[in-house]
């Protein structure tokens, strides 16, 4: 019984977390996830960093 309760609480917690993260995308008109790529970030483009240049 206790295992089932923990499982149910875990699933509910995960659902709430997923909905909270996607709130802007789901409920705001024109909402979208922010860009997460380093080449799209202003700070990274200012530094003009490249990787593995020795």
C-alpha cells in the first residue's frame, strides 16, 4: 500500500513539474521555449569562442 502511494505521488509530482515547465508554451499565445544552443546566445557570440583550438 505504501509503495503505491509513493508511486502515485511521484507521478503527480512529475506531471506538475512538466506542466509548470511548459506553461508558457501551452497557455501563452505565441509562447515558445527559449533557445538553448550556445551559438544562439549573445554572450557566446561576443566572445567568439571556438572549441578545441590548441
